[in-house]
C-alpha cells in the first residue's frame, strides 16, 4: 500500500520564531561573534562558495561556546556548564519565556499574584545551565525558584546565578530530595521517623485521595504501570506550604533511553541521563506534573511544559480535561529546523470577556472538542446545546438528520445564559422529542430583534468533534452577543464532556 505523503503547510501557515525574540529578525552573526570573542573563533568555518559562516552542530564544545557568547553578548550573562551537561539553545529557550509572558499578559484568567505585581516562576529541573531563570530574570525581571536533584546540576546552577550578581537576588536554587535507596529519614507530623521512600508513598496516596474527588470517574492516576513516573518529586513535596507562583515551566526528559536520545546525528547538545530520560519518557513525566497540579491547583496561575513530540499533545490534553482544568493552551516553538511544542493549563476560572459593542463580530465561529469519553456522541452534544438554551427560555429546534440546533434568543435569554454558572446539564431531550424534530423545519421564525444562530456538530476522528456556530442574520441585532454566547457554550461543553 502506498505510504501517505505528509501535507506540507503553506509558508503563511508555518509558525515562526516569537516576534519579541531578540533573534526573530536578525540571526546571530557568527563572523561578528568570532571577531569579538577569540574563544569562539576556532569553532567558526566558512564554505568555499562564500556562504554564511557556520559551526559544527555535532560538536558539543562548539554549541556550548555559542551559547556562552550569545548569553554574554546579547544578555550580559556570565554562563558556563561542565562537559556532558545539557547545553540549551538561546533562541529556543527565549521563545518559551516570551510565550509565558504572553500567557500572563493575556488576562484569560485573573491575576492572582499578591506580591505587588512581581512575577514569580518555578523552573522544574533547572539543570546546570539554569537557562530559564537567567533569561527570565535578565529579560523581564521575574523571580524564580529553580529545582533539581543532582549535585552537579545544583552546584553549577548556583555558580551561574552567583556569577550574575545583578540578578542573583531574583533566583533561588532548590534541592529536590531524590530518596535514593529509601535511606533518607525525615520527621513525620507525629514525630516518628519515616523513610523518604515512605514519604513518597504517602504523597502518592494523597494525590490519589485528591484526584478521587475530581469529577471524572475515568481518571486513573497510574493507568499504565509501566509508563507511570516513579522518580523524585516534581512539584508536590518541592513546592512549600503556602507558596504561590504565577507559573511553572519545564524542559522535561524527552526520551525513555539514552539510545533513543542519541538518534539525531545532526546535533550535539549533551545531556545527562537525569536530564534526558525517564521511564515512559516525556509523556509520563508531564503526566506526573498534571497529577501534581490537580492537587496544588491554584498554587500556580499557569502550569506549563515543553513537549518534544506533537503526538503526545492529544493524550496530554485529554488528561488535562479529565482532571478538571479550566483552560488549556498550546503553541509551537520554532528554531531553524527544530520544532517543539508548549502546553499550558490552569485551574483558575477564566475571566468572562465582555465583547465591545463597537467590535466587528464574526458571523462564524468554531472550536474542537477533543478527548471525548467513549459513551458520548454528536447527538449528546446537540442535546446538551439544546438543553442549555432551553433552560434560559430560548426557542430551539434540533435536527438530528443534519446534526444542527437552530436557536432564537432574545436579549434577556442571552443574559440568562451568560449569567448561568458551569453546572452539569440535564439531558432534557427525550427520544420522543428527537423523533418529533426529525421532520421539522430547520429554520425558526424570529422577530428581527432576536438573535438567531445555528449550532452544527461534525465528527472528526474518534474522540474529537468540531462544533461550529453561525449567525443566521446579516446584521447582529444584539451586538457582541454571538461571540459571548459561543464562548460560553464552549466552556459548558468542555466542562461536561472533556474533563
């Protein structure tokens, strides 16, 4: 059978480097850097055809020296790491920082910081390079806690902080107890000594107890024992009681084995086993962050992680809706030929946006419902749409043959829908009612001052539906209502079907 060719996106649709990234318009000038920094000059070479100067990306020493001079030249940061440690690329890491800046500035969810407006972040596994705290503090003045487990990572992260006294007060390096061999002993609440291994078991039980309270009965803390994370603590038992952060970020171990980590012969970024691999790879590691976040909840305004494989985004997103998050955001980070993805979520209720009367409104809007539980189909979605609008008093006509619901709503009906809190919807549409609507007209008569919209549901792939809303009048009689109503509908359907 012929293999399927991957459709290439048009240039206009391809993601680009973040526009606020220092390297978005001008790439690093290797020739200039070589002339300014003699230690970098031996790593730069020129092709015979007079092309751009280059370095050997498979040479760890070259990539490390490039990172060092970029941080010094463009960010006034003194930096170094020993051989074998993970060497970050500055443009890619800057993309991540600026994306978090966008999340914090978006006001999608309300600001919960009570520390006078100073942004505070948590870098999971900061590494010897400590790159995210250094960039976040130098570029934006953010304060950070950077955690790690190995002595060499902690030692060099501390050195990199102390070598930059102008920002050193903004960064705390925190040791994570690895609990190796279960020999570490700590005092329990009742004064008895317990092993660190026992503490992790107790912590896992606490996670299980908390997650059991969540609304989805289908969520299983360790649904696949062979793929679950069982390493050192990540957020639970590292974040201290009462601490609050604006965000956490993470460059997780992408791989399950070091052999897998070395499959790309075109680059050499170094990396220790602790930085590069864990059982279950990035999916297991990020799943544990999700599990920890389900307990910590609003201790963080945003939880985020980098993702190395796009194929993992779908299952991770489905897991997020299962644990009851209020919002999920994704992005793509691009640097040259390398792509990574960003995943962000929050438990803070989103701000209800008021659409300005003067804003030109779209006539068609849509969203994807991903990670649907197996027992739900397009009919269930349509019935819930009808239930929502009928509960406000709006007139509805469901057509199961075309998978649409036509709605006529007055201004009062719209207000009632927008004021309604997110509660599970009752299935008010009986089989008899569905049959009655099969042969009904798909268009409702409506006075000119009422809002008339059509909601359509389309099957995509198993577990994914497309919900589309279209305004049926040329001019919206209630300016701003369609956008607000459709956003509310998305919140309600995600709350019911995607958790």
